[in-house]
């Protein structure tokens, strides 16, 4: 039997050849895909468009390819990632005279077009039960509980991530069970208040992507249920502002636009470009299979897995940069493509393509387990920023602390619903 999956554009995956897979893309996206591949080729093999003009072309292509990012959490995350971790750092790098390829921005755009076309199961109908009398208090209870346990040794990461995830589920039930803007807004406000308190009082400046993911998740869920609309251009403008605000919050503003070039957000671009120019250098390191293992199992404690591999961020410091002058825990962000370039200097496109397929399969698998609850997909989507920025191990170190408790909780809630005789329906409205 051939597996059949319906893409967001109505194409039956599993019955399709390569050309028909491309045919599943709308003309707008297909045009952007071809443009991004052309720019990547010119950048890597002709050393052209490696300048501000190339960045502006790709930024325009990003916004042209995802004009309705507010209708899909995945598309919204792509716009955020494209602007925050490509447009902004690239402009900073070229502003101070760095010589890096725009190809990594172009390839990010190509990968994103494939993901948003084939990883999206379609927007579900609001067919799960919910009642604000229970769901609104539970949103606050789970968030506050995670916040209180943050200061407890050994529980801080697990507790806050799990509390955020379970609160997100009840925010979704609140939206499904009530059309009141006051109640829906109260649920979103609870998230933003707790996250705001966390940032202002507890946050020490590191992990800005984590804070952005925590804040973005409930916003995208609220948009998903049409409480308000979010235009892709407006989202991009907000991210430009937040990129500066986040950097000022951590580093101050003494170096202006040039500081973007020294920021950790620019590290994946500079390190990937370095690996491209030094791919003939022989390095002794673990294999890419270790990173694939971490992609799925990095949540397992090292105490239970003594031979657990190191992530690419630590390995790169050990093998390339050296640890002189830095701590034993220091690591760097090497990016989606840099990770594969490090281990497979010439076969890296194969491994990167397999990762794209793994993301599609994982996202669709989440939908199969959790439908009609969309909160699991939103939780997955917001951590894709970490995947593009830091690679597989970095993604898994954050995403699974959210997804594992959320999946278990959703399955438990669905079991309770079935015990009560509640029928859960799933719609297939296109979200893109």
C-alpha cells in the first residue's frame, strides 16, 4: 500500500514524482524557489551577489514567497527566522566588510519553501471541547507553576518548558470553546505577562531565541484561531525592531549596526562560510550520525547515557577554534547548513535534504498523534528557529522538553474526551 499524504496545496504526496512535487507549489513559491537556487549558485560558484544587494533581493523574495505568514505558524516562523537570523546579521556583516556568501540565506529560503508546502497538514477545524471556567485558570496555573519551579535545581528547564506547553494546550481549548475576545485576550495576556516577568526579573541575557519562542507560540496560536490577523510585512517590521531591542537588552548599544556582525546571530553565517572555504581541511571528529542521534534523543540526561555525543557547537570549538580563553561549557552556533558541511564537506546537501524530510515527517507525525489540537505543531514550529540557528542538537535540547510533555498531555486529554463520549473532528482547510 502506498502512503498518501495531502499537502497544504492539495497534492497527494507518496503518489508523486519529483516534477509533480514541484507542481504542488504555487507559482509564487515556485518562482521564489528557482530564484533562491540561482542566487545560491551564483554566490557559491561565481562569487556574485555576496553583498547588500543580494541580501535585499533575498529579503524581498522571502516576503514575496510568504505574503500571508499570519495564516500559518510555520510560515510565520520562517519569516521571523529569515529576518532575524539572515537579513539583520547579513546587513551587519556587510556593513563592517565581512566576506561571506549570501548562499546560506538563499538555501534557507529554498528549504523553507519546501517545508511550508509539504509539512503543513492544513488548518484544522475548531472541533475540540473547551470551557473558559477550567481552561483560563489552567493557563495561569501551569505558567506560574513552571515559573516557580524555575529556581529549583534540576527542574528549571523541564518545569518551565513543560508548564509553557501545557498552558498552550489550554489556551487552544479556550479559543476553541469561546469566541469572546475578552477571554481569548486574557489567555494570551497571561502568557505575555509571565514571559515578560521572566525576561525582566529572571533572565540573564542568554538565549534570546528561547525567549522569542516562548512569546511567539501563544501569539501564533491566537492568530491561528483568527482572534486577530498578522500580516507578513508587519511581522517582519516587528522582528527588525525586536532584533535591536534584544541586542540592546543583552549587550547595550555602543556599537550600533556594526554590533550585529559580532552577535551570536551572525555566527552561523560566518562559520558556515568559513567551512565552505576550508572544506579540503581534514578534521577528526565524530560522524554526522551522532548529530542525527541527538536530533531525536538529546533530551536523555547524560547520567543515563554516559556515551552521549557532544553537539556540533561544542565539537566545533574543540576541533577548530580551541578552548584557550573560554570555559569548558562554551559552544557556538554553527547553523543548519554548517553542521552538515563540517561532517560531510562534499556530501552535505544529501544530509541536509534528509533533515528536511525528517522535519516534514516529524511535523506530520505530530499531527497524526495530536489532531485536532494544533498547539503541538505550533510548539514544534517555534523551535525551528533554533534548528536553523544552532543545528540538530541545539534544536532537540529545547524542542523535546516542550514536545514530550505536551504530546503526553494531549493524548491524556483526548483519552478523557473519548471517555466522556466527545467526538473530535479534524478539518483540512488550507492554512497557506
